[in-house]
């Protein structure tokens, strides 16, 4: 799976969630006992100095456990939890190193998560064991609880607010750069199509009319042929200009919306395409245009490269996003490569801060999903 998303994690798979809840219970029990015991013994014996090494070891254990939880929750609950940046302690004395760790906010956030996770684990393990027997609970309840646990992990173990703002600024900067590149590539394509298509036709029209003008008085039969030729070239030029304008912004999209525009695209596909669109209220024009071209380019790639016999397009709207999902039953193996077609789709989506997700195992099926925000 290739995914370019760092927030709004999806709901985890039921089986992975059940396994996560059962296994985590034993780890959380051990962590809770060791941390509470270490703090209690360390504080009570601090007056005779024995407690300081115990508290130091407990602090190190909290941070180590927090790092393990980031990796464990990230893999099992599909939560984007990158390693956190901690304050450096290189070259410091033992007590100074401990003081630095205690003053690091990530240490206290790790501790808050570990203390909250134990009582949650007691409830989650019971629900997970019940889900093994009760299939409806496993399908609907357990993934939802796993998603909530992932939100808690993201809030306490994820980057702090400053770091999240920095990451968002970096993503927006990269998105803007890709948007500029995509606009420049589109401009060059329009120039090339004009130069190689309509411009050549209009030059031919001008030459034919010039020759007809020179023969107007002494060879009327040739003039008629030249005017017919110029008329045919003019009609071709108009047709090419119309196609070029449709490629910039299709008229049916502006007049009738995504449902009609995507249905028209599907009708031109050489393979059957099932189209389902539900985007009321109508999204902004930039979102509609982006969705239209993502679907069009994806269907073209499916017809050329996937070996699929059928495809599906599903578009729906949440509160603040339009989600575009294109599937096919081809041989799979698609991935986002620099300079490739899917990378171009990702760049087009990035112009409005959208995200492309590609799931395409070898042997298929392939699912390409675009999450396009309606506000940016």
C-alpha cells in the first residue's frame, strides 16, 4: 500500500484490533505494575537517596515503553505515530540527564498514556474475547473501539502541537510547489497542443485562402477547391480547439456536475465502468475539476495497463471531504513512482491539499482513493 496521509487514520481491521487488545492487556498490566511500583518505592525512599536510582530507572522505562507503544499502535491500529524528537542528553551527568528527561513534555505524555491505557486494556480485553464469539461485535464494535484507542494514542503519543503545525506547514509548502509544477506542466501541454494542432490548421487555412485569392480571377475551379480545403481545415481547427477547451474544463461538468461528467467519461471507456456519485451539496469547482481529471486519467491507465475486464467509480461526500474511489479487477502491482502517472495524480490532488492512496497487491484488485478537502 502506498499512502500519503498523516492524519485522520482509518479504522483498523477487526482481526488486528482483537489481537491488539488481547496482547496489549498483558503488556499494559506489566507496565502499570512496574511504573506504579517504581514511583511509589522511589518517592518513599528518596529521603535516603535509594529512591533516586529507582526513579531514574522508572523514567527511562516510561520513555522506552512509550516508544514501543508508538510502533505497536502504529502497526496494529494504522495510526500515524512517527518517532518523537526528545531533548538531547548527550554529554550530561546522570542527575542532569534525569532532570532533562523530567522536563521533557514527551516523558509526561508517555506516562499519561501508559496510566490511561491500563484501565482501558482491562475493558478492551473483555470486548476482544467477546468479539471472538460474537461476529457482529467483531465487525462493527471492535474496529470502532480500536479507532478511538488510536485517537487517544495519537493525542498523547503523537507529535505535540508545535510539531504538528510545523509538519502541516511543510506539507502545505510541498503541496504548493507541486501545484506550481502541475500548473506549469498543464501550461506547456496547452501550448504544445495549440502549436501542433489548431495553430497548424489555421496556418493551412490562411495558406489555402491566400492561394485562392491569387487564383480568383483566372482559375475559379481551383479557387473553389482551395476554399473547400480551407473550410475543412477550419472545421478541424474548431474541433481541436473545442477538445482543448474541454480538456481544460469540460462544459458538462460546469453545467450538470460530477455525476453527469463522470458518467460521460465512463461511457467512453473500452471496459465496463460502474459509476456511483453522491456529492450533495455540490462541492467547490476546484474539487469537482480535480475529481474529474483523477477519474479520467485513472480510467485511461486502467484501460491501457491493468488488464482489467471491469472497473468501478464511487464518489461520495463527507462533512468536509469528497472521496473518490476507483477500483478495477486487473493484475495489480500499481504504485506511486516519481514521474509516473499515479505521481501526477498525487500532484494534482495536492494542489488543493488532497491525498491519493493506492492499494494494489500483485494479482489485484487495485483501489485508488482520493480524499479531497472541500475547505483549504
